C-alpha cells in the first residue's frame, strides 16, 4: 500500500541573494565657512544697493515736492545730456524778478556838463577781531566810479537874465557849478585771507566802498572838475541862447550863490553844498578816528 503512494518531491529551501556591495552614503552635516562668507558678502552688497536705490527714490520725491517737476525734469535732462555727450554743461542761473516800487519822484533842474570816470585798485581792508586777533582777516578791493558836476538851473529867478538893447546883448547869471553826483559803479573783492572764523566779508567791502567814494570825490575836485564844469556850462548856455535869439550872449556866475555878485571870471568854491551821494555815510556800527587813522567798531 505504501508502494502505491505517490512520492512527493521535497520542496527546496528558499535562498537569499545578498545584494552587491554599494559605496557608503556620506552626509556632511558641518558648515563650509568660505561659502557662507561669500554668500553673506553677496547678500550684503545686494542689500546695500537696494538701500541706495530707496534713498535715491526718496531724494527724487523730495526734489519734486520742493523744487517742482519742471526743475527736476530740467535737471534730469541736463544730467543725461552731460553723461551721453561727455561734454561740460555751460554754467547757468535763474533770476526771479520782483515788481519795482517807486519810492519818490524828485524834480531836477541840473545841467550836468562834466563827468569824470575814476578807478582805484588794491584797496586793502584788514580787520583785527577775536581774542589775540585769532579771527583777523583782510581782503583787497578794486573800485570804479564816477563824479559829475554841473549847474543847478532850478536856482534861477527873474534877475538871472538881462537884455541890453543898446548892444543887443543878453546877460545871464548862473549859479556856481558844483558836484551833482558821486557814485561807485563797480567794486570787487579779491585776495581774501584764510580764516576759520565766521567773518563778515561784506563789512570789509563797505569800508572799501566808503573810502573809495571819498577818494574819488576829493580827487575830482583837486583835478579841477568844477573849473571844467564852469567852462562847459558857459559854452553850452551861450551857444544855446545865441542860436535861439540870434543875439550876443554873456554868461557870468554868481559868487556865493547870489545873482548880484556876478562875474565873468572863473570862480570855484569848494565849500559849495555837496549832494547826499557825495557825502557817504559810514558803515553801520563803525567809526573812523582821524588822529589814529583807524576804523573801530562801536556798535
């Protein structure tokens, strides 16, 4: 019976195939200092550029609010033009004008016959100031001005003209010529000394202006401007009246401002009244001491 049993094969035992060996996987958990520093430097530069860009935008916005869009656009255009053309931009300036106000109107009857142009260079003003003259400063100046002289025709009256029928001659008596105006037309400051103190350079300019105007007035008088004004006035008035009347004309000048003391001889009176422009006021806060020949601040 046992032989008749079918013989069954014994199942094979399972086999385990070990995989081929693989290289170990290495995980680096440490930090690379060189790489981190480079990344930090790059990020820092990027942050700096971003910050500068934000500041630039803020500056542009502030310029728009303060100076207006027109000035900003003009500035941007000029800057771009200078960058692309690579040529220097010409210096320009904007002048904002204001309405003119007429303070007063004065009638003038002056016949200006002579005008003298004068110039003076190297007017040095040295100011001693501060403890132990620590804030002293100095500057040179050049000034150009004019002094004019003539006859004040507003002083004429009915007795100023007389006609002699016998000789057919007009006799005219004019006031003595005098200075009509003194002015500084140009003054420039140069050769400023070095100083670290907040000095007022305009004070030095005012002192130089005062000195130059007085010198111009005295030089013109000493140079004979009044005599020349008298000769020119006589020539102008005689020619004008002769052409108008076709008569002889004799012009004389009144001494001491009186018509009765007329003479045809040249007369020059330095004591004649000077116009306000020829008698400058000392700069505010300063006084000149004649004996010491020095300016001092009194205010």
